[in-house]
């Protein structure tokens, strides 16, 4: 018992030293969600990749640098995973720690995986979470010591698609009660992004997971962000 308590305190102190905390993305009801059991699963694969699957309860992990840069820049990170998983470590937490070393505040979004069983409209679920993350960081800019006009987003693979969607669809507000919020990111960083949903160059797996197996031509064009 004593060992367990000591370990808990040590981990808690380490967490404080890193300036890291995880908070719910939504304080109350999660928009566009259906009543369903939380089946989220976190696992470490044989190749060392840490992933989270079946996400229905989104969260934001906050990384505040020990020595903030004078610019007080912030970056919200969207891990990839084909809209099937979140590759949470190497495309999320590891990137945030590196940004902290540069004095940049970082925020890793664990966004919902599109699923008809957990969402009323799975197409907009991840974008709702992205818009909420941008809004939340701006709302708490003073608390987290960031400049509300220097908040950017970064995404990898399908997370790059989500980031580019948030950046090009920011006038399409899918987040309830956010009509007057500034949802436009101040800058955008894309790492090997899924940028298109076209048949010829798009990642069809990501498209199928977000829009279904037989999306309309209009939907394919709408989410092919290289056209926007």
C-alpha cells in the first residue's frame, strides 16, 4: 500500500513538472452523441505505436512549457489514424513534448472516431471536436499563457485531413453555441496529410470511415480540402 501511494505521488509530481493535464473537451453534454457505452481502448502495439480506438468521449491534453517563448504561440495537435484510431503518442504526445522544448504551448486532441452507433451524424463529429478545441484554447488563453491570435493547428495523416478541414471549413460552424466564436486557426501545419478524398489520390479508408462507403460526389468534393 505504501509503495502504491509513493508511486502515485511520484507520477503526480512528474505530471506537474511536465506541465501536463488532461481535461474533458466538453464540460457538459457531448454534442451530436447518442447514449452508448464507452468502449474506448488504449493499447501499445508490437511496433511500439500507442493507439486509442473506439473514442466516443473526447479530451484535450494540455502541455505548458517550463519556459514559454516570448511569442506565446500555441499549437493544437490532431493525431492521425485513418479516422479509425488516434495514433496518440508518436503523432500527438511526443510532438507536444518537443514543442514544449521550443517554448511552445501544445494541446493534443483526442477526437471522436466516426461511428453511427455513438453519433447522430458521424461526418461532423471530428470537426465538432476540432472546433471545440480551438474555441477552448482561445477561451483559456490567459490561463495557459498563450496569445489568442497565435493559435495554430497541426495534423498528421487523417489528423491532417481534420486539421485542413478545420482550417478551410471554419465558417461552417458545426459546434452548437459557437456562432460568434473565432474558429479560424491562425496558422496550419500538415504532416503527410490526407488532403483529398478523390478516387485518384485520396485515402479511401479515411473517406469511408468519415463519409461511409458510398459518399455522394458533392460530399467527396466538399471534403477534398485541396480544392478549398
